[in-house]
């Protein structure tokens, strides 16, 4: 962090002068064009996998963890694939179709809101794809912030292994691995 502050102090601060800059219509159009073209990439992969029918509707329970995930399930049988997450605050269902962003408020954020100190109930967008025959990847983007989380759900025998990573953080970006077991009775 100190390196960033040194750059601000050495490069940006001396260039800042009081008052407004003169209008520059060409630069403004160039900036607007560039901003309009910015996109967050979807997880790249397949819309389906032979594994989908075997795991759809099954619940996987997790031991206590920092992210508050109690259980996870997927619904791959509907027209809009969904990730369902149970936490202490309730159950959240998010559409995770790979060709679009599903937007909402109050969705599961993979602890981005707590870890990175963003406002409560942030606006979030989700998308997902099968990145391997046994791995479904979900991206959760807090789209009014610079933050997103990529979660890889690997179906390993009877277990569900979650590897996740935030794009930026004040600490480690890679999150501790979580291993879920099938819920009894499912």
C-alpha cells in the first residue's frame, strides 16, 4: 500500500492544481467511448455438463466458516440455472446463466460486503458456466464497486469443494477452501 501512496504523493499530487481544467470535447468523447466499451467477462465455459443432472437439487452442508456458508445447492433443471445458498441470515437464490448477468440486491456476496467494507445489501450481478465437466464456476460482481468474487464449485465424488478468490482485497485474495458434504436425506 505504501508504494501506491508514494506514487500518489510523487506523481499525482504535484499535477493537481486548483480550479477547473479547460473543456476538451475530443478527450471527453474518447473517454465516454472507452467507458461505454468496458465489460466484465462472464465465466467462460459450457452451459451444461453430464454432472448437472446428478447434482441438481442436492444440498451440500459446510462446517462453520468465515464466509457464513451453511449449505449450497444448484438447480440445473429449470430454464434459468440457479445457485441457492443458505447462511445465518437466510436462503438466497441467484440465477447463474452463463450468457447473461442476473442482477439483484441482497444476494449472497461470498463475504465481499463484510471483508471489503462495502455498503450492506450491495447491488450484485451473477453469472456461471461449467468450466470443466465436474466444475461449475460462478462470478459474483458488486457492480457499483470494483469488487467481484469468482467461486469454483467442484463436484468431487460425494463432496462439493469450493475454491474462491476476490479480485482485490486488503489481505489475501484467495479464500480458504470449503468442503461440503451431502445433506442427510438428499
